[in-house]
């Protein structure tokens, strides 16, 4: 599936530490190949109709929307910060 990036995602990604950026890149490759890859643990965020979350690591989350022909990446960051403002 094709990935698209919001400006907020790009800013948040650029602020990640090098190790977190590498983990995020790996998660994005998996997300593009298979939304159901077990390591991503993709699930719909509580209280939303269209926003999903995936794990890039134990403490790093990626939020996104599934659109017709792509995945729109919304935010990335530490668990609490990324999920507070998906």
C-alpha cells in the first residue's frame, strides 16, 4: 500500500533520535507491505472512527488513517505523546 505523509508526521519524524528513526523506517516498510504484520500490532484508536495506531517499538507509535488507495501517516513519537495528539 502506498504511504502519504502529513506535515506533522514529517516534523515529528525529523525530531526523532537516530535509533527511533531507523525503527520507524522499518515499521513503515512493514506497514506498506502488510497492515496485519504481527510486530506492528495495528489497532484502531479508542474514541476515533478512522485513526489507527501501529508499534514501531515498545514505546514508539505511528498513527495513521487508511484511505482508499493509501495510508496517510499522521504522527510518530513516544507512546503517550503520539497517542495524545494522533
